[in-house]
């Protein structure tokens, strides 16, 4: 897009649209900081110390690390986690009894987790195989594991894990547009006439929420709605400002229409119902003025819509970098879009372009506003917090057998700033509940380390000490251990003259004097180290 | 359990004393807390409630409004409502608490969609960056509280004020605060004794101070603020002995009130239970309104009998606001349900509220008519009442100048005593 077009596109804003950042406005992170940031975003964990040493010595290897990490299963999970911020399918809700599908004696919530992941797994399948992202709406297959296959009646080869498959009820396949999961998540009941689903298509795939559009009804419009809503929608300009395009989108989804009860009945696609739009609103299927006849053609239209690519760029940038894009970011978004297109619309190409960009690697900026705009300091998401602490200590927080920070049924994700249930937007700010979560997690992980390393003698993190090591009698071992701990937590060695080993020795002594128990004293030391801000911010 | 005093606690006490000395007697000679000391409990019926069930007594209107079958008119002073033998809680509530309650009718939600209606009703705009009323009220508290706005359930729009919003986390919040969650975890541990906790906290504060730098100043300050709030919260919650879990609207509302009473929160949001989106069958609305007003009655009873910090009772300190994002059509549809309607009603009760009155108006067809914002009565020369005008009044009720966040928006002055 040339500058004039760019300015016109952003004419609603007085911001300095399309103006690229000047070189001296950004101070990049050092190589170690760059690698830690990329590792957190691409893998959800810290890099190893060996990797950090390599980048210290050869900073030019940063893109190679990125390429390596983009090939990993951990990156695929991060991709799913980021895209869930838009699709919002990981709600934790269980819509059906697995027994109805003949699945007995299973964890219902594990089944629900599989079902919720159906669209996200297609996304990561596309990423893994370097397929163009347009397959998200054009794939003539779905992906399913055993749970999805049995619950939704999807035929898969059965080799294990998530595999491509096809629904057995004869529905047309158009990527996520054909997925039972998506339309169970975004149902459309009664007089809504599939409009909820149509807006979901627009919001999730085009980043355009009809509900964000301002509307102003004349008094006569309101009166007309009361007497004949559907006719009013068809004939009133105020209504048509949205419904002229929304209703033809909605008309594609009548194969999913129905109010049957029971798993099988409620989740079947019925080709014979595809023409029910004639009875509900009467708008024929079309995509913003172009007539279409089924989900496959709808998918093709979406794939060709520039907004689909823009939305993918926005989703990836905002999800991976915690930025909220505005008009001032237009030129940057266009550059990323170009890289995405030149990379064949593969997600790896897009994410690679993001994490190697100047703004991504910014460690500081010229002023506070630019720091905020570029999110030069980022906050861990719930899954990243779990990953970082597990990477440092080996402890994975579970409650009642469920992963505390990634299972939406536990109830902690929203307290950590994530999305689940009614909460549909993440919070990237520090918060009192995140502080409390961090405190509790650090304490649990600290006790795990003390038991494992000092009681059972595995000595994985606390390698230089035993339960008999007291800072008064083993000062150098204690100080070296504190240095090891904080080095691991921060990804950087302490300064030689750092007062922190002495401060932690004082903490040990204080706790020991109260509790009289070296395990408690060591737990306090490890817990304090794990509560370093470096665990939360990167 | 020892009580830990933190800088914030001390500051809050000092500020309260100072405010009391400055304000002197309660407003207008009443025993109400000053606006800046008022707390707000928001109750939200997600789905769109049928205003003709209680708030809009359209008996015998020319255009016809379908009221519940056993409806009968009720009136307390200038406050008119719909009651019925199948929901005696409504009449009982207004008989006991009508003098301190205002019904606001004919609020234009600017929408007939749930999502946009919720946003409009709670923020006055369609902008996704705009914080909702409780968040604005909570964020404006001169002395920040550990949990400025607690969302137990229901919607929340934090806008750019996310640090002021604490989400309830499906009941996990209290376990997290009192530390009992560590005993429920895999490889459980005992909760650290309070002195040990304080010793670790001291080191954590020092680590955070080291973390601070020019590029991280804002985040470090916000993190420090969160740490302080968390630490105070732990101490205050132990002090209060909170920990029992209660279910339902009343139980959750009382928990919210406790947090306010202890000076831990200024605002709270609680979802009103029930399926309010009654397209297919409108009858659940009657039962749900009965349950709502039963809970409101007991809530007000509790407030009226519990001493307040800044007023004789909590009833003079806590404003209760009940809202829904939409109304429902005047007539039943073919399926016995009612569809979305762009005018809704609200119930506001508490200190500073001009109680015993019905404000705003609709015609016989439940369509809003212009009103005089000073009187709340219909006026051909008046303006249509929108969600933003109600919100501006709520902000002013809480001592927040609406002109700052809602420039040019009229305040529904009639709501204010």
C-alpha cells in the first residue's frame, strides 16, 4: 500500500499514520535479552544457559535459534495459545456427556479440552506442514484425536495423536467453517437466524466485529421492529447497514441449524437444511455482495479477502507481543504482511518476521508512550508462568489432578490474566491476583525443590549444598548457591559485588531462627528467588 | 493470626480521618457516607430482563404490553411497580426499601445485541477501550485499595485500568488469598507462617527495587503496587476470618459487602443468576425477579443492620445498582417468549440516591420518551435517556467527576438527592 492509500485508510485517526519509527527511537535488547524474549514467546520457557552462552558469543545466530524453535511442538502449543485469544474455544465448558458417544470411564474435562482444540489443532497442523494459512478456511479435512473423532463422528486413520480426518455426516469441508466445535462454541438459536455465527466469522477471521459498529435507530425503526422484526431488518437502512452483509453470511450455516437434543442430533450437519435461509430472513448466501452457495465457496471468498491476512497478522502480533495495534503501527503491520505473503502465507514465515523485527527486539524506547506502545517489557501469560517455573524447578502446579495454569476448569487462568469462560480478553498488566499466584506457585515449587534436592538427594537445582549447609558455617557454598539460583531465574550472572547472597543468607537465618528447620529455611530462600520479577517480566 | 499493618493501611486510616474532618456532617444532614467513601455493588442480569415484570407497570395501555399473568400494580410514594402473588418478594422489597430505591426506566441501550448492549450499559460507549462504571469508580479511589473492583461473576470492561480489576476466578480468589490453595495442590505444602511470609516479602520488595530501571519504571511501579496490595490483602483477610464459601446471589453479594466493609474493595460485580434471554419462554423471568428481589431484601436488611466505616450503617455507605444489558419486547412472540428490546431499566438504591421515585419514562408501547434530566419526568423539550447519562450519575454519586471521562454528557441529576 502506498503512503497516500495508507493515509486514506487511516483517515479516521489523527495519529502519525504510516510513519516508520526512526532508528534512534529504539534501543534493542542485548543478545541474551533477545534470546530470552524469543524463547518465552516461541517456546513458553526460558532458553538454557548453554544457549545463552552461545548467543553471547555469536549474536548473529539469533535467526537460527528462531528457525530451530519454530520447528518444535512447543511452538505449536504457543501458536494455539495465542490464537485462542481470538477464537476463544478453550472455555473449559463441557457441552455433552461423553457416554452419549459411547465413551465411558473417561475424564469429561479431558474430552472437553480435546474438543475445544479442534480449530486450534488445525491451525498448528497447517503451521507444522508449512501450508498457507488460508487452509484454515479452505482445508477439505479437519483434524481430530480419538476423543474428537468419537464425539463428533470424524473418520481418522487412527495412528494416534491428532490426525487429518473427515466428518462422517457428509458435510462440506472448509477448515474451521465446517467444525462442530466452532459452531457449538458460537451457537445461534431461535430468531437469531445464524447471525451470531456470521458475526463470529467476521470477528474471528476478519477481525471485524459487527457489534463494534455504532448504530442509531430512528424512533420509527424501533416501532417497526416491534411489529415485524425481519421485515424491518430487510427494509430499514439503519438495520441494513449491518444486515446487508451479515445475513448473507449467516445463510451459509443452516446445515448446522436445529434445536434437537442429544449429542448426535445436535451436532450433525444436515445438507437438506442448507436452504432453510429462505424461511429465516430470506437473504441468500453471499460474501459481501458476491453470491456463494456453500461453506466451501464461503471459505474460498474469505481466503481471498485481504482482511483475512490482515487479521492473521494482527492476531499474531498482538498475541505474541502483547501490543495493541493502532494506526501508528500501520507501516509495521504492512511490512509484516508483506513478509507473510512472500513466505507463502505460512505461519512460520509470519512469526519469524515478527520476532526478528526491530520493534519486537526493543528493550527500551525514546519515551514512555513509545515504551507502552511497543510493550518493551512483557508480562508472562498463565501458560508461560507455568512453563518458566517448571523449567527452573521441574515443578508443574496441579490442583485436583489438573494443570493449575492451563486448565480453564481450575479457575486460576483468569486470575493470572488469561482468558477463560466469561473473560474474553487477556490482561497484560501486573495485578494483585498475579502477585498472589506467583507467591503461591513459588512456595510450592520451592518445597518441591527442597524435597527433591535436599531430602531425596537429587541435587538438580541446589547442587552445592545439603540440609546441613548453613550460611554461617558454609558461607561460600551458600553464596554460590544463591548465585546459581538467581542466575537461573534471571538468565544472567550476578555482579561479583552483589549484596544479594548476603541478603539471602540473612533470610535463611531469620527463617531458621523462627522455624528451627533447615527445610523451611531453604524453601524460603528458593521461594524468594523464584519470586524475582524476572520470572514475571521479560 | 497476627495482623500485618502496611503503609497503605495506615495511609487509608489517615485519609479517612482527614476526609471526615473536612467533610464534617454527612451530606444534607443525612447519615450518608460522603461520595468518595461510597462503595458500589453492581448486580447484572445477563441476557436482557423483561422490564414489564417489575419496573414498567403498563396496566391497560392502549398498545398493550404483556405483563405476567398474575400481575398487580404496586406503589410506594412516587415509585410505581409491578408485583404479584407469585413473586411477593417484589412488593416486600419496595415496602421496606422503596424509600431508598429509585427505578430508572426508558434507558436507551443503543443496541439490541447482548455484547454491545452490555458494553453500552456498563461503559456508555461502544469503544472496547472504555472502562466500565465500577472500574472507573474503583480506580478513582484516592487511596488505592487491595482489590479496587472485584468481579465475582458477570461482565467486566477494564479498559486501560486493568490493575484496578480483580477477577474472582470461579471461587479460587479466597483460597489464593488465604493460602489454602497450596494445601490443595499437587505436592502440597503448608502455608508459610506469617513471620516467614513477611521475611520473604521483604526480600521480594528489595528484588523488585533492583528490577526497576528507566525502561521498566512503569511496570516495576505497577508490580510494586500489586505486591503491596497482595500483601495487605493477605493480612486483612486473615484478620476478617473470611474463608467460608457461599453460593448464590445473596451469598456472593454478602461476600462482596464484607470486602467493602473491611476496606478491601470499593466496587464489586455479581451476576444475577438465571436465564434472562427468554426468546422461547418468558415465564422464567417472573420466578427470577422474585428470587432477585428476595435477595435484595435480605441484602438491604444486612446493610441496614451492619455498622459502616463512614456512616452509621452500611446501608448509608453502599450503593446497590441492578442492571441488564437489554429490555425485552412489549408483547410475547409466537413461542411465548420475548425478544430483544433496546430500552431497559435499572434499580439504584443507597446513599445519595433520590429514593422512592421512578425516573425516566416509556410510552404505552415501552418506547422511551424524552425526559427532563433534572426531574426525571417526561418532557417534550427534554432529551432521550441513554446508558451514558445513567453512568454519569453513578460516577457523580461516587464522587467522580463525569466530565473527565464523559465530556459533554449530561448527568441524570434526578437520580441524585
